[in-house]
């Protein structure tokens, strides 16, 4: 029970990687807040049925007031914030297209959710972590920011921004014993990606061919790395980006 008496916020926790992360942290003792723009109450109920503490909070990570309210509810319910996993992102619903066809509005929306969202969430939890002199922030980035990927430039740029934010925030927050790291999944068969036939046709087999471990990646493959970076075992690890992609990227 590595996270006994700790409180974790996981954004984008209704489905996919976010849900898997929340369930893993809860299984190791954390009280979890499932912050999602959609209704994550059924997930919270499932976690509570297992004997863990959980709270679902409707949250738009691109909206400052929504993020602040979510963190306030977290502290009111559980008294503290120890772990933040910035997982919420626009990803599986992307329409693949050449970069010239991406509109300015689409570009801005992607950056608002995928880059500004983690900024707003980190800014909201930082005062609580600083007061505790303890905190773990784990950003979920993407292997596409290492390798590039066609037809999704807005997404790749947003995840590249989150990688550089990880390193800069680690420098700023380290003096308060707050670590900031990132996990970079490869192409993962979450519910959203399985439902996107364009993604499956374009990237699934191609991703497997680049891997040292030649198989599909699943949300369950990601959670161990996140749990490690959120734990005391990673107390002296900060500013790092851990690729969890079957050996597709070496950096």
C-alpha cells in the first residue's frame, strides 16, 4: 500500500489510461479524485466498491475556474493533494489530416486542453504541495513528440510542449520537494483508440513494427511506470521522461 493516506488527482480518468491509473493508485491505498469533463461517477463507484476512497469531479482542464474548483473539492473531501497525474487530453477523437488543413481554432483547442490544462492543474495544486513540502506530478505525454507523426501536428506539438514543461517545472518545484516527471506512452489500445478506425488502420501495425517488444500496448502497460514515479521510490527522480512503448524510442 505505497499510497496509504495519500490523495491523488487523475485528470481524464473516466476511461482508458486515466481510468487504469486511477484504479492502480487506489489499489495501492490512495484516495483518488477522478477529474473528467465527462461523468466519471460510475468509475468512482467501482473504486469505492473495492474499499478505496474515490471522488468524481466534473472538470474542464482548459477552464481555470473549473480546475480551481476541482482542487478545492479535493482538499475539502480529503484534506490534501499528494499526487497529480495530468492525463486529460484530446487524442483519440483527432481527425487525421495534413497540417495545412488544421484550422487555427482546432489548433488552439488542442493546446488549451493538452498543454494549458496541465499548466492550470499544476498551478492549482502547487500551493498545497508546497505547504506539505511534498508532491508528485506525473504528466502523460506521447511518443509522437519524440518521433513525429504525420497528420496530427496539433497533437504532436501539444505533447512536445508538455515534455518541455515537465523539465522546466521540475526546476521550479524541486526546492519544495515536489518532483515532476512524465510518462510517454506509445500507441496504446485504449477504448478511444480502438473506436477510431483511422487510427487503427494508420498506426497500429506500424507502431508494433518499431518496437523491441513487438505487440500491442494497453492501458495496463502504462500504470506501473506512473505508480513508480508517484511513489517514494522515485523521490530522487525529477525532470525525466520515461518512454513506455515497448522499446520504440530510445532517448
